């Protein structure tokens, strides 16, 4: 479980195909985390994808950790995410007693969005993202959404005739600077996770409508 508050930006250093695990890709990611405090088997969200630490750097070495990424995960996450040099938003799993600064995030990608526009707005950036039809009904103005692992508030949403939805986000200078969202450009694919509360409310409405 995560909150969507990014605590480090990592970068992919190396990718290797693991023949002994059926072709999973092992990804080595640089980090500023003290890896002495990161246990093997721990969960770290990597640009919104919950992954398990399978290896890590030793004491005194430059910080890195490794995760195994399945073909299924690669197929369901943003294109070009899994390449050397790609910067990733990192968040360690929530602990009991931690501050819930964002919203409840599971680290499961619900759909892939596409950046349609980025417009400077004072010191901030207004970003328009197109959400696919399968998750468009779960996006609401002033609701929460996770974009590449970052908890954000939807400013406005407009449904389109093809079933997709365009929604606007405001990225303040702090968010632009301390996350990998500063790398966004028009046409980029982004990982989207809808608010878990929206999912349950939609299911309740569906059941009540069928009653």
C-alpha cells in the first residue's frame, strides 16, 4: 500500500532477461534510499508499479536495487518505461503510523493514458491527459488519480464521443521538480491508477441498479 507521495527519483541502470524465471526482465534501479534499510522482498512502487526487491547494493556502494518485471507487467504499463536511463518515481511501502499525505494507492496500473497537452500556468504546468474508455467513468473533477505513481487531484474532466475522457491536472513547481513528471512531453504514455474509492462506489451503483 502506498500514498502517491514520491520520496526518491531512480533511474534504470540495467535490464537483463532472466531465463531461469521464464523470461522475466530483471531491472536494476539506482536510488538515494539507504539500501541497508530496504529488505529483500520489500515492495517499492516504481512510477506507480508495485514491485518486489530481489537484490540490492551492499554497504558503501552506490545505492541500487533490482526487481523482476514480468512480461504481463511490461505489457500493461507505459510504453518505453522499461529502458535504460528512464527516470522513475519511487515510493516505499506505507508503514503503520506514517502520514497519509496523498491518497490510498495500491501500485496496480488500471490503464495507460496519453499526454495531450502541457501548458505553463504561472510557475505551474497544466497537463491534459487522455484516459482510455475502460477507466474514464472512474475519473471525476476534484477526485484523486495516480499518474506515474504521483497522487494528484483532477481539476476538470470532459467525456469524449469515443468513450475516452480528457482530464486536466495542475502540477505545482514543487511536484514538477521533485518527481519524474518534469520529464513529461506531449505524446508520452503514463501509468494511471484510479482512486480505489471510485472503484467501489461504481460497483455499489452497479449492484443497486441491478436490484
